[in-house]
């Protein structure tokens, strides 16, 4: 009888972990499905859904937004889409992607649990940090990002890689890092950081040298040689030579040079060697650029979401440094807000550093207070989880927001009805929140677009939501897209109602 009680007691943390994961999975899937069904996703969902659908139709990682490539590989090497393929092939639906992305993201709670359990020598500490990972505001925002995010498999693989590193299982460690590196190119920089971390931990040389060399080589080759192979025939990107100018807007020249990803950093110079040289030779300007007010706010929010615990583990925080670095060096606001996909690969390093930071603080408290600290542990763990959960409220938790702010059902029904007014094989240009529901089809163009996008005139139909922020911004700049289409004899209005308008191009 006593043995049964002890056995049951030892299983309790695992049971709680499973229940916690099930609840968070249900919340993310439910809110994600609700958000999609009420037309709450923007054009990003086209960018991340179309590659998977297109691959099942024989068009590898298909994209249609851009005029210089018809595959995501022409933007970035992103094989992180591939884990979704077998599930999507069985049930080809956006809802499948929501389910798979949510379950993948939640599954990382298992290695988080193992890492925290081992580091703090307590299974309940493992459960607490698994909860912290799942409730971390950035994790929540990533879970509600337009599926399917190819970086999310990378996030899961990187956390597993760390656990294998701590156990000194070399081959699983290298395998996890190798697979993570393939998910998206920037993951290779995190792989390099793993190698550097292994040096600081004085691990055997294979744990350090292989990731550092493989990550650096792969990052350079992917950007310089692989991505350009997937540009459309006849497209030759302008190899610009520009001076260091932190006020330069990459949109004026994007895509340029050999890689669209490198072109995002055109304000720092042209090409990776010049960018690195300019960072070194302009330290003062770069410092103030890195830590301008909006970026300081971004850092504060990222760390506050974990109660600033990562700051107490600078060695482990190294794992988050590469992605923080490229985000802070950017002048694209999307990269330095906690709500966007660019934070996915920051999460592993931040969570691991939070675990190690908490362990360090606990060890210091033990030195001061002795064994009495042990009695505080349950209250501290519960308090930590509650605080992290409460931080979601002022940050407008995306799960709650998705349910609280849906499109009106009557307007959704109208959108569906207008969508049925053009054939499923037609080429359509659409504003952001209308576009995701126009899939599956091979050609969906973005309105308002830009020099890197297909022009509206290349589409057979134009489907516009007059409430779209992009249309208002363009109109404020003197580009009245709706007025232009109304006055163009080549376009006719098929239907207009409730700030929704569908045009047909008469030349087709």
C-alpha cells in the first residue's frame, strides 16, 4: 500500500504536466481556429499556408506574393515547413496547420520540464518551468502567429538539443542542431551560439567546434549561394554598393544583392563582410541604434515576461544573443516587438536562461538562509507561474484577444459570399485579411503591394476591404488605389457592400 502511494506521488508531476499541456493545446487550437474562421489572420497566413499546399501540388514551397520568385526558397532556406506536410496531405486545411503548429509548440514543454527538473533537482520545478514556458507572453504570441511557422520546429529542436548537451549525448545533440539549422537560415546563428556555449561549459571539442563551423558555413552558403538559385528566370538582383547610413529604408532597393534577408540590413552596408566591418568601425552610432527607445522597450518586455530571470544566467543567455542581435540591428519594427514571428528562435535561449537564472538565485538564497529556503520553494514556484501568467493581461494576451475581437458574423458571411463570385482558379489581388481565405489557389497578390510585388493589373480580380490599414496609408500618401480602380475602364465593380468591394479585370 505504501509503495503504491509513493509510486502515485512520483507520477504526479508528470500527470500535471500532461494536463497542463493538454489545456494549453486546447486553448491555442480553439483560439487559433476561431481567429481563422472569423477572418482574423493577415497576409502572412498566405505566405505560410501556400508553401505547404503548393508542395502537395508539386510546386515546392510555392509563394505568389513576390515578382522575383515563386518559391519561399527564393526568400530564405526554410525547410521547417516540411514537418507539416504529412498531416496536411491527409487533411488539407488551414485548421490542420493550426493544430499541428499548436501541438508542436506545446511539445517543447517536455524538454523544458526535463532541463528544469535536472537543473533544480526537483520534478515540480520542472512542471513550474514548463508552465512558465507555456504562459510566457512571447510563447503565447508565437502560438497564435499565422500557421505554419517554419521556425517553430526549430524552437522545439533547439530545446531538445540543450537537454542532450547537458546529458552529454553527442550524436542526438548534433542531430537536433543539424535539423534545427535547416528550419530557417537564422537558426544557424543559434547553432553557432550553442558551440560557443559548449566552449564556456568546457565540453569536449566536438560539442563546440562542429556546431560553430557548421552553423557559420551553412549561414553563409544559404544566403550567398542557395537562395539566389531560386529566383525567377531573368531576375538579376541589383548588387548595390551603398555607404553606412542608419536612416536608409531597405524598401527602396529590396530585394537587392544576393539575398533578400541580407538586404533587410542595407542601412548597415551591402553584403555580410561590409555589414560586419561597418558595425566594428561605427561603434557609437550602432550602439545608439541598438538601444533606441522602441528597442529598449522591446527588451524590457521580453525579459519582464520571464521576471528578468534570464539576466542571472548570462552564459545560457548567450543562446538568445544571435537572434536578439539581428532583431536589434534591424530597422524593421516587426523584428523588435514581442508579437511577431521573429521572436520564435529567441524563446529557447530565454527559457533556458530563466531556468538557470532561477537556479542560481535559489543557490544564493540557500547560502544565506540555509535549509530554510527549501520550505519556501513551493510558494516561490507557484508565485513565479502566477506572475508570468498575470503579465499576459496588460500585454493583451492573443488567445483572449482572438476571441474578444472577432469580425462580425454578418460581415464574415458577406466575405464568403463575395469570395464565391470568382472561380477558384482565378488570379486574385486582395487586401491583407481577405487573402488567407482565398486559398487554395496558385496566384494571390498583395494589395497595396510595392515594387517587389505583382501589380494589381496582373490579377483577374481585386478583392478589397476598404477598412484595411494599408489602403488608408497609401491614400494618405497620395496613392488612392480604390479610386484608381474605380476610374480605370479596364476594371468593373462586381459587388460592393459594407466596405467590401470586388473588381473584375475586363482585359481577361
